[in-house]
DNA sequence: CTATATTTGTGCGTATGTATG
DNA sequence: ACATACATACGCACAAATATA
C-alpha cells in the first residue's frame, strides 16, 4: 500500500494507518521493532517529520512504545 | 501570563511582549537560549508560525539573536 | 577497546494551503 | 486585497545513546 498526497487525509495519518494495518495483520509482531523513522521515510516517500508524526499517532493509539536511541516496538498483546 | 485571542493586538506581538518581559525581568538571561519554537507553541497555545513571528519581532528589537539549527539566544547586555 | 553506524531527540528554515476578519 | 493564524509537509544540522564491526 502507498500514500496519496492528494487525499484530504494528512500524510502522517495515512502512514500511521498503513503501519497500524501491518501491526494488526501480524506482519509486525508484539515485542519487535517497527521500521525506523529513516526506513519509514524511504518506504513511504515522506519527510522525517511526517514519519515521526505517524509514529507519534501510533503511540497515542497505544500500539507501540518508543525507547530513545533504541527504536519503537509493537506493544505486547 | 497568557495570551488573549480576542485582543486587537496580534497574537505574535502578544507572545513577543511576554517573552520580552521575561528577558527584561532577568528570567531569561543574556547568552542563554530562549524557549524553542515548539516550546513557545505549547506554552502559549499558538501555532508555529505565530511563535516564529514572535521571535522575529524579538530579533528586530535586538533582544535576541538566532543561530540556525541551534536556537535563539538572549543578547549580552 | 575503538571506531562506525544506527536511531531517536531537538532546533530552525522554508513553502503551501486553508480560513477568517 | 491584505494581515493574521492555523495546519501540513518538505528540508538541514547537530546531539546523545545505543548497537555493531
């Protein structure tokens, strides 16, 4: 899946939704890291700030936890 | 102190005045950084553009100098 | 042990679009 | 038309902590 820059839905929400779907599908497993901000930038073709906001949303949703200088991990079910 | 959105005085001027007062009171000391744009946003509940314009005014008044990617600092007395 | 690469945190610069008075 | 204000989104640079070679 990819992102649609023309959609009225902010890119960072779209990216968050795409990653959330990968978590819920089991592709990204509990306890394991999601892609780094840099990987997200490259994978979805967005700026780092956009990737960071997307991850911030996932934290707000309680799907992930971020450990500084370590990464962001899927929360245990 | 806080900001008044209903005042005829633009928000960015109000924010600039509040920060200027903190400089003149000595709370923000010469040579030391004033709060970041993000901190100003959060502290005064304004958008980033408003915070930026406020800092721009402080620069015009000669109260601070901005060093790109490093921060904005109170000028030496 | 040292050096490098990775990853997140922070800070500013800039541009565009939208809405309001 | 213009100024104000907010939101989104691109970018660069540097720091600090961690992971790896």
